[in-house]
C-alpha cells in the first residue's frame, strides 16, 4: 500500500481540502447531501462520475466529492477508471505505476495498489499503466470483481470514467455502479450532447441521480457554482 502526500500550498483543483470554508466547498457539501438523500430508494455504495465530452471537469468533481464524503467520516475510495487518459494521479500529485489496470490484467492484489492520501478516510486507486485494449479490460469480469472488492472495503466508492460520447467505457462501467452523475460544463457542452449522454445513461442498470453544472458564473464575488439537480 503506497503513501501519497502533497504539500498544502495552494488550492489547485482540490478546493474542498485547501479551502474548506469557501463557497465552492459548500456547493460540494450540498451535492453530497443530495446524493445522501437519493439513497432512500436503495443502496448507493458505488458512484460513477462521467460527462458528455472531455474538458467538463468530471475528474475535479469526482475528487472534490470524494474529499467532502471523507470529511464526513466515511471510508472513501476514489478510483480512476479513465484508463485511456487518466488524470487523478495528477490532481493528487502521485505516481501511477500501478493501479486499476494492474488488477484488471492480474498483476497485483487489490490492497497493494491503493494509495493513502493526505486526507483522512480517503484512499486513491490510480488508473495504472495505459492498456492497449481498454474496452476489453473494462468489460471484463475482473472489473466487476474490483468494484465488488471496493464496496467490501469502503463505505463509498467514487469512480471517475471517460466521457460518455467518446468511447463505450462509461456505459460499461455504469452497468456496474449503483448511481451515476453527469457533469456538464456551463456555456461549453452543447445541449444536444447533454441530452444524448443522459439518454445513454438511462439505458444502463445504474440510476442517473442528476446533473452537476460546472463552471457556472455567479453574480456573487466567488465566481462559480457547483450543484446537482435531480432528474428523477
């Protein structure tokens, strides 16, 4: 089990860790509450965070959501399942020599690829080395086994996936998760792509909880807002 620490210098993308009292962090706590309320309809142990297209801020959303859930005292695992273009190891400033693909190719054990973070209760599973056949490994029985193991060891599993409209990975993962969040970048993602992405998620076994509107400008001095609107 590796140890990952980062210096507390500037907010970067982990605003909920570096600036806990900011309005940004409060928006993520509101999102956390909305997800908790959605559990009344059943279990919500594994949560997939995806987007219609790249550049929408889904990795940032997944990371900050994981932080506020860990701050609540839950044992949280943040998993990078974007094995084509991973980004969580960069957000947490850590190495990515082993991780999810290590498990999917039978080259390691679950607990061995987990990394501690500087945040209490939060552990990280990076993507691991880029796979030459990502769709095949994501759709394998090993992927389902990894999520099952994660749910056994943690109270909450948050999975960052590739964009929905770019590749099939996100839909494959959605069938393995309890809940789904769709991240949309305000003023950037075309509405037809948002609609198409949402429709593709409704065809999966997972429950589409809602949309996180990212990068929405506010009139207040804080500048941006993050929030969730339930679709069901």
